[in-house]
C-alpha cells in the first residue's frame, strides 16, 4: 500500500524491477510502481478477448496500455 501522489488515498501498488538491473544494488528509482487496480482491469480485458496470445493485436494493445497503470 502506498499513498497515491494525485489523491493522497492509499492504493495497492506493485513494484517491478527493470530487466538487466542488479537486485542486490537496486534502489527505489530502479523499480516501476504500478497501480494494481489498473493492472487488474488490463488483465480482465485480456481474459475477455477471444484472440489472445503472443503476436496478436491484443498483445500489442496490452503493451501500449501498460503505461496507463504507472503510478506517477
């Protein structure tokens, strides 16, 4: 849980380490913070689709939408 920088409300956040970084020496700025609620909505969209999987237009749209889940 973390305070949302826009509203001050407590929100559930997933911290993701970027690839190629050394976890032993990683600092907070080496991680992306993502709103769990927005990730869950993206997942629900994906699950509802009939055409999902690697190399599908849906996968491309999920990648493009990923930034919308980023905590500011």
